[in-house]
C-alpha cells in the first residue's frame, strides 16, 4: 500500500496586543471593570519581547521542544530579540497585520487612518509575500474624524496600537445581522489573513506549485456566514483566492479543536484514493481567544501572554519516497459509541489504533497532543494541559505492563514535550509539532510520532459528547509498506 505523505508545513504569527480588547473574555469584562482596559495596556509586551519568547520560538522552529523543557522559567523573562523570520515562518508586528487586513478586505470593512495606512503600506512593500495587488488596496485611507465617528456611532469597533492610539476601525456589514457584526467580521478577516500568510510562506519555502494544488481544507473554528447560513461559509476558498491557487477548490471541516486532524485524515484519504493529487490543510487564528487568560496574568503581575494570532498551512500529497507517511490504516477515532471520559478518549485515540499495527505505547517516539503553553494556562487555573494528557498515556502504559509506576516521569520526558503553542484553539492541537517532526524524520532522528487532538463538542449545546481523532506519522525510508 502506498500512503499519503506530509510534504511540508509552515506557520504564521502576528503580535497583536491592540486586538486583545476584542477577545471574547476581555470584551465581556472591560464593561464590568472600569480600569481593566488600562490595566491590560500596562501589561502588554513589546514586539521584541514577543519575538524572544521561547514558546513562540519553538512554534516557529528556532528552538526544539526539548530545548524549551530545559529553559529557565518563567519563560516570559527571556529578554528581547529582533529575529523576525524563523525556520517555520515569521512573527509579524501588529501594525503590519492591520495593513494586511485592509489589503485582504474586499468589502470596505477595514478603515485605516491616512497617515497610519501610508506607514503600513511602506512597511509591507518590502515583505516577500505581500503582492502588488495587496499594496494596491492600501492606497486610500480615511480621516481620523471619520473613523472616530464610525466607532462612536456603534457601527464599527476600534483598531488600536498597544498604547491605545486608535489607527482604524472594522465596520459592520449589516445593521441587523449579528453574524455580519464588526466583531465577527474582524475575527473572520483575521482568520483569512493569518491562514493566507502561512499558506504563501508554505508555497514559496516548500516549493509547492500553486497550479498543482487541487483542494484546500479550512480547519479552523471561525463561523463565516450571514443570518441565514450562520457558520455555513467557506474560509478555505477565500484563502485559496488570496494565495493564487486558481485551479483549487475547497471547503471547511469543523470539529472544534480537532478540526485539523479530521481535515488531515480526509485529505490523506482523498490523496490515497487518487481523487485529488495535492491538498493543503490550512487554519487561521482564533481572535476570540486573545486575552482569554489575561485576568490570571494580571493577578500575578505577568505580561498578557495571549497577545498573538497564529495560523498554519500543511501540504499533503502522494508518496514521494522521502516525506513522512501518514498511516491511514492507523487513524484513531472517538466514535459515538465511545465514552467521553479522558481515559476512554485516549484509549480510542492511542491504544486502539496502535494495537491494529501491533505496536505498544512505548513504540511511539513522540506524542503530540494539545500543546497549549502552560505558562499561559496555569496562572488562570487551567492547569498544564499537555502534561495531563501525557500522564494519562503513561498511566495506560503502566496498566499494560510496559513500564513501572516509578518510570512515569522518565517516560513522559522521553515521549512527550512541554506545551508551546498559543491558546488559539485548533491551532494548538497537535499540529504545532508537525514542523519539528518532519525535520527530525528527514534527519533520521525520529521514527514516528502520534498526533492526538480532542474536541469539546458539548460547547455547542447540541450534544454532551466529546470528540477526538489521531494519526500516526512515520519516517519514510523509500520503501512502500
């Protein structure tokens, strides 16, 4: 059998402290606490601090997860850095992202102040993945008075710098349609922009021929639609359009945090069946999660660490004899019949698929699970999410007689990794390790890795079920299984 392969992956990050106020939690709490917005602004990081932040550097490939495990804590005291472009992508300043939002806007939603727009255009002119068509949309700004009037009337929400200076706004598209409100449109446009920049980076750096891409899957958590379709829209095709994938079609896969794994499984099956030849799985940011844990950070006098938007793009194709193989015969799935306890989920996603291949839990070199950065989650009382998952997998290894109870810490150190992904929902679930895994497998230092993602279906109030899907990636030595 010839398996599909993962040929490349690239990521994108943007440092956006000025958008933290529009995250779901801050947007709800700011009206309740008169001083909250100023307290948030006082705890925003500089762009240079965000560049130096070790988890961000792991996400973008400048550090290995193993290096992060040995890095002194707290990680946020790492210092400053000016290294923007890293092996797996870039961390863009928020001022430039505002320019991109305007460049990608086809409906006059984003207004930028004249002087700021000129500065953003000049900065983006030298960006290797900003096109002349993008720059052409940055020629007409708006007077500050017009922007202020839109915000004051309630027809728009402000776009600010980290110090609170208003440099633009995002307008609503309909007076009575909540799904076309300014907050939702800003979330969706940011999602398109972050996914598109990751995709443009992938196309160039991984030498993907745009004319050869047949299909694009969007795997994020955004809801694109209007009052009649709600979340029925299609981010994938919007990304394809902005990346010059003129011969591609696409659609979105929705499964909360495990959307990327579902999309990768579907993409792999379609490639293996010969239905499509080259597929991209993309995911944009989750702006609603900016500042989600910020109150916990403020309480500990920490910087607001949820100040970045992230995206990714993954290339799936037929076996080329070199790229790591996606074992479609070992997909782990959480079925309707399965129970929703954490143990039951991990048994379905880890034990069962490995059993089909006659593998023990210890035969997997690395497990990539929900890789949320614990320095973000622990101060807010949400615990260390990846460590919880690794302890559960190790406990199952004990139950199966593979290791002794006293060996659990060493087993976790060998087969797990510290969380390093921003809390961007689907972005954090397993796929942040793909870049590291591809490199290690091509070097011959990693045999395989299991990518496990879980989804909280109960959040939508339509079912009490959880969800989950896993896949095994293995080194390709040129031999076909």
